[in-house]
C-alpha cells in the first residue's frame, strides 16, 4: 500500500472480535491467566491490546521490527539510553531538544554514561568525536530549533562500520516525510505528543527498532522501568495517526508560504527552514526526506522586539510543544531549551531573539496577517 493507505490500515485496523472500526480501549490492569492463550496478556505494564495495536501500527509505519509506546517522548529517549552501561560513550548532535541535553548531562552523566556534543552536519567532526568506548550516535534531523540537517545515511553507515547503535529523533518529520530505519538506523524515537497525535491532547513517546533483537532489549527495559503509555492515550494516538498525511501536507504548505514571506521582512534577520533556497542542508534533506516539514524558526532584529511580538500574536498559542492543529509559537531560550545553560545556547546559535513556529491548520493568510500585525509591519 501507499503510505497514506498504510496510515489508515496499518496494524489492527478493526476489532477482531466485533468488527468495530477501531481497536477498543482495554481499560484493564490485569488479565485472567486462564485466558492467556487467547492473547498472551497478563498485566498492562507488560502489554495491553490497545497499546499493542498502536505499537504494531508504528512498527509498520516506520518499517521497523518492533515498536514500543512510552509515557512521553523523554521516557522513550531515556529508556533507549538505558541500553547503554556505565563507561559507555555517546556522540550526540548539538541540535537536540533541551530536555535531551538535560537528561544526558544531569542524569545519565551521574550514572557513568558520557556524551560528546558535536555539529552532526560536519562529517569529520562526528568521526573525530568517536572513541574506543563509543557505543552509540544520537542525532536529531531536522534539529531543534535551528532546523540543521544531518546526513542520516552517513551516520547509519558510520555506526554500522563501528558496530555501534545509531539512534535518531524523527519527531519533526514523522514517518510521513522521513523513515530513518529504511536509511539504516537502528532506532527511531518520537515525541508522539507532537505531529503523530496532532491535537495537543496527548503526552506520548515511541521507540521503534529496525531489528527485533534490539527491540526486545528495549521491551525488557520498558517492562522493568515501567514508563508505559496509558491505554486511553494509545487509543487517541491511533486515532490521530489516521489523519497524519492530510495534516502534514496542509501544515507543510502553510509553513512554506510563511517561511518565504518572513524571509522578506526587514524585522526578520534570518529564517531557518529546509524548504528555503539557500538553506545549507536543503540538498541533503531532500535526498532523505520527502518534504521540509511544518516547523520553522526565525530570528528577529532584537530580543525586545521578540518579547513584544510574542505578546501581540493572537492566533498561535505561545507555548511549549509543536505539531498541533493549532499553530504554536515557542521561545526556545525560555521554553524548549531553558534547561540548557545560556553559554551552551549561545554556542549553538540559540539567541534570545529566536522564535520557533509550528504551523498548524489555520488559513496561511490569516496567520500571515496576524504575524505581521504582531511585528508592527505595515500592510
């Protein structure tokens, strides 16, 4: 099937018992062991029919062997990092979500897992960061919040040469636009709170493994650690997935229009979006993804203007997160990357004048008028 059809019919697309158009919400914490032969379920932390339906669907959509649903994106990432042991070393993109930076530098570092942050758009820098004790490479492409592009096939091949794990955060693109497991990656993680669910009403994370052996290691960690996704949220996420294609297409089209228009405004110093001509990673991105996505960032001429701008917009939410049907404006320095020290943000080019925009499903003309009035730009 084409991907749009897979979104509707991947995994269990109907209830096998009643023929209902969706898998029901199995609000059960435990299961009669005498009936185990009928489903193999015993306790919902270890498995639940609703969660299994979601996991089978996501394994199909990401072309993986096994998917696991977690209580949040950070739960999925943190559980994936538990694959490593004290004394191991990771090479990590500079351009990762602030929470990823926080958990690696403030939690896993205490447990003996060391991380080196590098510009993963620079192949030589990634190679030079490798050590004998390196056991994994973690990247995010497009990066958060500057939309930098990493050559994913290169990272996957480098990891394969070294016999280490390659892990990628695919939240911004989703499998609708980019499928890293097909490019050779071992594990894909998502904050499914974002585009996969798409309605700003679920907190969820996913980890999908290309090989079943790796997936079973993750399943053991999930069961032991217990950060599983609740069954009602699994059901909501299954529902949201069915409209992923039409939502992403519409939001991406709006983002492309707004990125071009914002780049022409005198109040805007620079727009970061792989769909713009001149973006340094555009060619690489186009070779590994089918579209630039619905997230862009732009830097205004001053932090004072940025503060005023965020107070004056009407349509977008001014908040953390992204990927909802409504547009969401974020201020990375005080929101997504607030947990990163100021000097680290500065090194990465995340200024106080930077704004990230997740374009929703409003009419792009309405969004454009709102952004312009908030900037004080004359029509």
